[in-house]
C-alpha cells in the first residue's frame, strides 16, 4: 500500500469539526494554494475551505497529494510527541505538566517605558524590541486592538519597530489568530519572523518544522509563548460587561485577569468581575486545549504569582536561553530565580494540570499524561 498522505479531509474530520481545533490558523498560513480561509464570526474561529463544491471536507489539492495543512496543525494526531522530539530530543516526562523547560525565572524589562506599557513587567515587549534592534528578527506577529481600540476586538498584525511593539503591548482576553499576519510580514520582506501567541499558536512553528512544512516553518524563527487558560468570545463585552455591569467597550482603558476579571475604565474607576461569570463566553476552541504553559515556545511567559510587575518565564530551548542571556548582559532585562515566587510555580502547575485534563480521552493520549494522584 502507498504511504498515507493525510490532507484537508482528515484535518476537517479529526480536528476542525471534532472540537480539537483551537482556531490558530496555522493550516491557513501553510496552505500553498490559498484555498483555506478563516471564519471568526459568531464565535466560530475556524478554518474553512473556500472551494468546497464537493462538501466542506473536499480539497482537490489534497486529493492530488498536498498535505501541508495537516503538517502545520498543532492538534493533528501525534502533535505533542513529534514537537517534543524535534525541539528537545525527547518526549516530556509525566511530571513535566508545564512542558520541557531548562530554567524558570522571574524577569522584567529595565526600560521604564517598556515596563510601564507592557504587561506584568514588560518582558514580551522587551524581547521583541531587543530582537528587532539587534538583528535577530525582521518582524513579529502580534495582536493589536482594531481601529482606535474602542471595540476591544483583538486582530493579528505585524510589528517591525519599537513603536509598533509598544502599540501591541498588553493582554487581550478575546482571540486573535496571530499567525494570520504572516503573509503581511513576508509581503513586507521579512524572512526571520517571531510569533507571539498562546500555546495553541506557539506549537505551530514546532510542528511545522517537525513535519517539514517548507518556507513557512523556516521563516518562523522565534516563538514567544503566552500562558493561557482560555480566551473569550467578543460577545462577552455587550452580553456581560455592559449588560450586567454597565461597562461599555469604549470606556475600557485596561484589562487583566488575576483571579478575577480586572477592568479599569477611562474615568479612573476600577471594576472586578468574577471569572465564573465569564465562563459562559469561553471560546469553543479553548474547551479541549491541554496546553496552559505554551509548552513548545522558545520562551514561555505568564503574569501569575505574587510579583505583579515580574513575568514568570520558562526557558525551553537553547535559542531562548541565548536570547535572554544576551538581553541580561546588555542590561535590557533583570532576572531573579523563579523559586523567589514558589506560589507562582505552584499555580502554573495547577493550571497546567487542569488544562491537560480537558484533552479528550478519545484523542491520542500523550497530552493527558500526568503523574498518578498520590
């Protein structure tokens, strides 16, 4: 028998319509024929085939042997062990619920503007600015707020300057498929591209490289992961924030999650919304995601723990280590041991375990692997 060549038909059945699809858009970016597009209306956040005369699962290119979409998908079949083997030379141990990491640090930016405008100490912004200014990358795929920001809708975009990085600073709690900005980056001439994204997105470069997905894989040269339990549908703004709490989108100045939804409004007021009230607006693509800690990034970052102006940071790859070491030597960041905040590490592990339990038992077992209860 000829070797199996899984294509869009298998991806559609096994991921897109099974509940495993996170809406990361890696399949769309990797498609060499531009026959996949993205639907982010009505809470969907899913890829779809543009030319589906034979049905939504039909792809004439796939029938002829194209497998690029399945190579790019970070939820297709044995994605976790394949990426682990490529990045780390081994699969993670059951005890490594937050993924393979060589070091755990607390890090923050030393530049006052970056520290102030960035989230939880500004590390991610500092990483991108330093990498751009020191010829490590040509561009970064990030998220911005749509238009003047009044809608609070997160949209993918490209950052190539300090000003653009700072404009993209801060957290969004609705979804932006940042890989969708890839084509704009290459149209602008970028060849070394950083991707900033949650675990669903930050596994995409690793799986593309492990499965040899061509130029896209090569160009995605740095991955910064954002720890994430879930994101919310845009409907949360009118249906919860405004309907129950009277907080209109244009009035919101800043948001954060620290056990509760924290909302600062432009009139200087501060509001707290219990997270349990927001659960009904959880995106479908988050409900079965097993990766809280962005386990396949070069560097994973999270704003959790006691020190709100420091970023909990997992160093995962040699490239991530070299970048942080160079920045520290240059004085762009300051670091301290992660053990200075044991509560943050404990919380990370608890949230990582909770995420792994979401992975369905009917799917491949690896992402659910954890130590047996004591």
